[in-house]
C-alpha cells in the first residue's frame, strides 16, 4: 500500500493489509465472496485499503464515498483527466515553493495557497466549478497536504481549511519544508484504479443503498469514544448507533463487512450480539531513523478489526421450549443461527411448548413449525449446516420399565426416522453436522437386544456419510446444578474437515483429548477401548444385533467412522466450582401453594420411604414388590436429582422434589426448575401456561450449559 500513496491522511489504514487479505481469502474460499465483486467504502479518506485491494483482487464496481466533498472531487479529477498534464502543472507549482530560501517566504506562499483553496471549496455547489478551477483545487489540495502541519485535514465551522503551515527541524535549525511529490507512476495508478468507480460526495448511508448479498463493504468511521469530525459535524454516539443499525441491515442481506474502530469497551458493547467477529489488532507506526531509513514497528496501541461472520445455519427439531437454541444462540456468540424449528406434541390440541418458543424467540411464521414433523415436507425445511434436536425419549426413559421400553419401534421412538428421512431427502444438501441428545438408556435399548437401537442409528448415519462421536455426560459432574445423565452425539459428514481429521487420528486419543466432547468436557480412561464393525445390513442389525446379550457393547464414550466402532469407558475430570441445589433457590415471591401442610407430610413421607408390598400379576402370581427409601427432604448441599415431567402439581409423589427451608417443607417452583436446567428465569412463564405445564417442559428439557460448552468446541473445530 505505501508505494501507491499520494496523500498524507490522519488514520490511514495501511497496517490493515494482512488482516483484510486474510478475511477476503477466507471469504473467497467459503464462497461468500466471488471475483469480480462489488466494493463499497463509505468513509474513503486516503483510500489505502481500496487501492491495495484494487491491485490484488478483481473488483467490478467500486462505490467510494466521503462526506468531504473536495476530497471526492479531487479523486474525480484524477480519474477523468490527463495525469501527465496535471502532474506537470503540479510539479511546477511545487518547484516554486521549493525555490523559496527561508521559512517565512514559504509560509507566505502556504497562506496564499490556503486562501485560494478556501475560495474554491467554499463554493456552495462544486458542480458549478469550471474544469480549470477543479484542476486548481486539486493542485492546491496536494500542495497543502504536503506542506501543512502533519498532513492534517481540518476545517472551521464556516467550512474553511484552517490547518497551519508545517515546520520541520534538524539539530535545532530550520530545515525548511520541502515538497517531495509522489511519483507520476503513483498518480497514474490511482487514476487507473478509479476507473469503473462511483465517487460519491455525501452521507455514508446513501452510498450503501446498492449493497447486496456477496458484495464487500469496508467502513472506517470516525472512532467511537473520541472527538471526531464528519465534515463540519461531530460524529456522535447517535451516529454510531445509526451506523450499527445500518450494518445490521447489511448483514441480513448477506453483505460481507469489514469495520475498523477504536479498541474500547463502549465499541465492543455497541457491536456485541451482531453477526460480527471482533478482535483487537496492534497498530503499526512508521518512525524516521538516521540516514533517512524508515522503521515500521508495532505500537502498544490497539484497534478493533470487526468482520462479518457467516453463522452456521441450524435447524432445531423437537425443540421443546428452546434449550438447544439458548445454548447455541447466546448473545455474545454469533457462531450459530436457528433458521427453522419444529415442536409438536401429539394428542394435544394446544401446542403450549410452541407458544413459549414463539414468544421467547420472536420467530416469524415461516421460521417455526408446530406441526407433526412427519407431515412437513423436506423441501419446506431450509437448507442448513447443523441439525440439532433432543428427539423424544419416553420409550427409553428410566421412568419406563425395561419390559415396556420398545425403543425404535415405540410410539415416539420411531421419530428417529423423521430425522433420517430429512437427512436422506436433503441429498447433497444434507447438513454437514449433527448434534443430538437423548437419555443414556439409548445405549442399551431394548432389553432383548442390548444396544440394538443405537447400532441401528449408527449404521443408518454411516450409510448417509457421517462419522459419529458420543459421550454420556452427567451435568453435575461438571459443576452444573442437576444430576442429569444424557447421551450427546455429534455427526460429521465425510465432506468436512473434522471427518478427515478424525480418519487419520488415533481413535482413543480423539475421544480422550482431541475430539469436540473431550475438549468441552475433560475425561480420563477407566476401561480400555473395545472395537467392532457394523458390517451387517440395517435389517440384519435390527433382527440380530447382540441377540440375547446381557450387556450392551456400547460404553459411555465412543465413535464410529466408516462402520468401525471404537468405544471406551471414561470418567469425568473436573476441578471447578459446583452449583448446588441451595444455590438456585428462590428467596422470595414463593406462592403458598408450594408449601406442604402438616396433613400432607404423612403421605409424602410414605411415598418417599422404603416399602414392601404384596402384589398379584395378571396371571395370578403373587409376588412382593419392594423399593428403597428416597431422601426426604432433598439435600440442599448437593446438586439436584434429575427432574422429571411429573414434577408439577400438589399431589404427593415419590419422584417430586421436596426441600426444607427453616421449619417448612415445600416443592420446587417453576423458576427453580428452570434454573436447574440453566434456563433464564421465567422462560416458560406465559399467559395460559400452568405451573404444572411449566414443570412438564423442564422435565423434558436439557441442561443448557452442556449445549453451550459443546457448541463452542464444535465451532472451534469447524473454523
């Protein structure tokens, strides 16, 4: 960039070159940017970034704007006129200045030029200037830029250029300013680079009206938290908020954006939550050394380099009240964007969970479906990068006996095939990544063929081109407030970087150290790996996998790639703080209906206590049913037990939580149940939603904190 520079300009962005190049190369690689592309620069200044890009990339049309009209008309003159003729005239004027033998005579010449220049730029309409006047204005623009104090461009409220004459010293003696004009080749390069450009003199917003998907916009506004001028006006906080909102609309269009701004807390806060990547970079400066050699160095000062990101497009199935969405779309993270979701509860006229989902996430009608997923055509589901979902698990739940655990052939277990259908019908456009959740019992379901259901899932995903890694995670093992064991499994399509990396990596090393789950939740090895192949057809696996086997071959950690399974037993490694049940309790605002009366305590204690009951089965066989005692009340100094769907309502239950505060016993409130799953307070509170229904939602939900950590590490592996 430096060798093409023809004017000195405060805040020139020459040092941005490697960062801009990295962004563009990445955008070209991803297909977000394609050459030739349209380029927009609303705060043009010296144009250091544009002239660099013009030399390196194919730009179809450049829309270059600055509020400083004389700057734009200067560039227009260079673009539209004979550079050799202009340069000859410019040099003759510079020679006159250089011929002056002392500072005072040079200063007089400078003041004379400044007056002539101001008479031209204060013209109310630049369009009325004659060609000869534009030539003179452009000449004086360069001459004043070369001789004014530090190359500063500043005007008073009347619009007149008022920067004083510059002065340089050497060993305490006047060195007398000397104009060293850039080469004519530099001027010709600038002129050539401005061909096929629209040079706009006006407000930045007007220059962005034509920006569309796939274009590139670079913005270098007056910096936030500093006194900066935009023409004769101060670029205020309100201007910056307006600019932020303008960027938001550009991002929605799919425009590629680069923004430089001050490295301040206020600037970060301003752009936090948008689809932008924010990082600080060192500012480089050039200092003069002896023998006229320049040295470029990195100063302690840093600036923000802000760029648009293309978040992974996510489809959320079996969405409930949005646990996956809360974990992935957190405010400070723009790595993921839910583009479509589905939640449908059978045999329910009013879809209460969908009501909550729509209200909390303000979804548009076409962004959320509350219809049976089997009735939704795949073509109506947007293309996406990541499919997530905690598909219904009632058929595998610990609340269901092994005898009644029908697995994939159960009423809700068949919903696995809804996922499979979408993946299959998407064909070449199927998502590259999967992130699914279920109860850990999935690994050993059904009782007659331990692990068959999971084997069927793995085999079906293999046939669709995915590798899969899984882990059973207890949220409480990693400091979270609830003992909730769930299996989380991730799928990577064979076209992805992760799949290729996994293929050449030692499988145990991946599971223990390098994989997404290993980095999100540290573990140590308990039992050595076991390996086996899923070589049979889906039909054969369904009929014969582990027939009459007493134990499932699937341990709590594992992966499958190319039909080969590696599985091992691991144990959580965590040294951080733990959130206990007492930490999430409400301290006020608890309705009296949640407290147990002395009359109710007897029933609660009986249901919670140990018992042996004589029963007769359907064939007349008499047997003794026994069950052990449960903690009553629940310990406040431990993470909570797993909450279930039947947690709500006043009726006594063996499985509901009861705590003791002071001398009183009470049930957990809906807000406390939300906190146990790490949902925002009152996330499920909505007109028409009962406390029992809110408890049901949380019994079906997942722990948001687990999703957050896995989501972060998944994106780290992807990028």
